C-alpha cells in the first residue's frame, strides 16, 4: 500500500488522492496571448525527474502541492500552497456582448 502524507490530514492511502496536474507559473491572463494561455492550461513539460504537482485529498477536498520524482514515483515532500502563494489573484470580469 502506497502512503502519501497530506499536509492537512497526515499519512493516508494513495487511493484517497486525486492528481491535479503539473504546477507551473500562470501567465498574466490579461496580457498573454491565446496560445500562451492554451499552453498553460493544456500542456505539461513531462520532465523525467523531480516535479511539483497539484494533488487533492478527495474526502476533505484539500488541495496541496507535492514534489515527486517521476522516474521512481517517490514522493519527496508535500506542502501547503501558502508556501508558494502569498497573494490571491483576482481576475477581471469580462463583459459578454449580447
């Protein structure tokens, strides 16, 4: 049985978690091109080595970050996103033409 340490709930069976994708810097949604935004949303680097990834503890809906080695599948560490994010991103509302 593989165990992942949830920063909120402690050690849990890996079956309790949902993979959320690779963590990467978000481009500025106001100034980036459609191609840059599509690359951010749909593509990943698929690196052989240590990557940061989004994970969710499904029963508690708690999202966190993990550093995992993609070749060995070793989970190096898990941590709260507050270590990376210090401010909230506010998206500007777009008007919809009617």
